[in-house]
C-alpha cells in the first residue's frame, strides 16, 4: 500500500469500546459488537453466554445428606464384608492339618 493513501479510521476510533478488563487490569481496547457491551472475544459474539434456562445450575444430588449417608453405609457394609471374609479365610487355613484334611 502506498504511503500517500489516506485511511479513514475515525469511525472505528469513535466506536464504543468493550467493557471487559484484560489480565493486566487495563480495559480491553477492541470495539464492542453492535448492540452489545462486549467485543467478540469477551462474549459479544453470537451464541455466547449461559444456555437458556440456566442448565449449568442443574443439581445432581450427589452431595445431599441422604446420598452421603447412603455412600457411608455402603462403605461400612463393604468393610464389614471384607473383614468377615478375612476372618473366614484365617479360620479355614488354621483348621487344616498337614495332609490337608480337617482336624
């Protein structure tokens, strides 16, 4: 491009700026998308933002008191079953004679 070409950048310079802040704390210098207060990189682009109905806030119930208590009960039951199996294993090994028959 030749150096004698005059650019008309005043409309771009006069446009509203994005309201977001950069990591450094300085304001974003990009122009805001038409009809929005953010630039295309900070959420002004089409189809950006939270889904309709705020599906991100759905509750799954994994940490309710009832679910935690149920997991604790299952864990206790499994621990007891493991201890019973170990005890039965020790008894069966201890009850055997040298030739493999029960005493």
